C-alpha cells in the first residue's frame, strides 16, 4: 500500500551489493504514522544487543570413534550443567557422562569404548531431559523419547541394514473396545507379501515396560532381523505383529515398595492387556492380513513386563499360541508357565507343597531343550 515500496527494494539491492547486512520486515499499511509507530516498537529492541549465539555448522553428535568410544556434543551456551546417560549405564558398560563446555558454548564428553550394539540415550540440561538435536534417529517410549546410535561390529551383524530383500513395517490403527479409543500396532510383512497370495504364520511380539508399539521396529530392529534371517533361510517368512502393550497403571517408583492397591491395579492392567490382545489385536490382524489362523501357526514372544505371569498363563490357557518365548521376563520365573528364558534357561518348577497350596492343575510337560541363541521358543502345542 506504500507507493514508495519500489524505492525500498532498490535500497536493499544496493545494501546487498556493498556487503552490508540488513533485516527487512514488511508490514501491512500505507505511508503513514500508524505504520511507523509499529515499526519503531518492532526494531528498537533489536538495536545494540548481542546477536544470538549460533551453533557451529560442523557440530556432530554422536560421533563413534575408531576405538568404539562415543563422543556426544550439545550446543547450549547458556546452560549451567549438562550430562548424557543411556542404556549402556543400566547394562554396566559405562557411567553417566558429565559434559564440559568449550569457549564456543559446545558441551562434550566421550564415553566407552562400548560393545558393538544399538544404544539409546538422552541429555539432561540443567535438570531437564532432552533428545540430541543433531541426531535424527529416535526411539519413542510410553512417556518419553530417546535418541539412538549404533556402535558397529560383528556382534550386531544379525541386525544390520544390508542388501537383502526387505519386508515392510506399517502402522495399523484400530478401535480398541477394551479402552474405548484408537490404538496402533506396528505390523511387519515379509518380502513378497504385497505381490503374493500366500498365507503366513504370525508372531505376536510384545514390548517391555516403558515402551510402546514402535519399540521393536526402532531400537529392537525387528524388521531388519527378520529380513536377514529370511534371506539366509534361517527363519520361515512370517508376519510379525507388534501391538501396544501399555495399559493404564500406577506409576512405577524404583525402590518404593508397592502397596496392595498398586499390585491389584497392575494385575488389572495385565488382565486388560490380555483382553486387548484376544478381543481386538488378533481379530483385526486375522481380518486385515493373510495369516494362518490355526494354533500351530501362531506364536507369542514378550520381554520384561509383557511376560508377566498373568498374561503368559492367560495366553496359554486359552489356546492362542502354538509357541511361546519369554526373554528375561519381569516376573517370578517359578510361576511363569512352561517357557524358555534366554537369561536362565528352562523355568524352574514351584516346590510341590507350594503348587498344591495354589490348587492348580498339574503342569504340562517341560519344554525340550531350546536351541542356542538370544531367545528360543518352546516347541509344540503345549505351553
């Protein structure tokens, strides 16, 4: 609306030609005081102030070194204290790294060397947790987000991204009648599924506490692991369903003894999860995907919280799975049904007196010895 606008554009061209920095903020209005008053209120605060600090253009984080140490960097010039922590700490492979700041405002620390593996981590800046803004690889959780990185090596070759036929992982949304809300599950289909008509066996792969349905396809690398196994003919092509096992439950506070009310609420959450799987997840999968629906063509595997005793017994008692694998369950192995634990081997039986006291029917025969590997399934229809 200002008839002198062409002159302003000419001025900017001349400033640019002479290498003079300028900022142009066009605003609506005519050549009048109403516009100029607003202009003064806008540009006066920009004068005589120190320009905002800018992160170095070549800042890299994380950086995996040749000795498998890992350097983390974060540009936070106004922060007073920064540290980094990841799952290598819980695994006993290192400590929380307190970071130091250089003259440019970049905080850094080197941890390790670390064993080749996929890791998750987060920064803590003046008490607030945050992801690494220089790293696009993330792992979502039930109530948080972590950054991720890979320390490469032969130990993780089974999960590597290599040139083999790849399946697909898609997010499938469905209406949960148990929680009366939309829920999602991640579903892996093997190479060739989209162009074929074959029906496949199905593995229901459950995550642990604190995670959600994307966990197995991010930090768990399930899709790449299955791709590599199928390409090497070490596993049959299968569909893998990764549902969201998180149910409303009281918050877990480490070191605090749980009350009877909290224990009852946790059992109720486990019961709802079983209902979710049986009433919503499995029917939606069998309606939407080409899966074999007989018992021998279903398998269930779950780690940590998802392998809790009530869920395991409910799945087995209702004849849902033909195979069951329980890597490192967060439940007492003595009452976790007949299964295989990757960290202890076959589950031990409860003493006879204790079994009689619980008045439960005789247990099925124990599983045969499981083959070596990170986790093995209990063969046969009896679980």
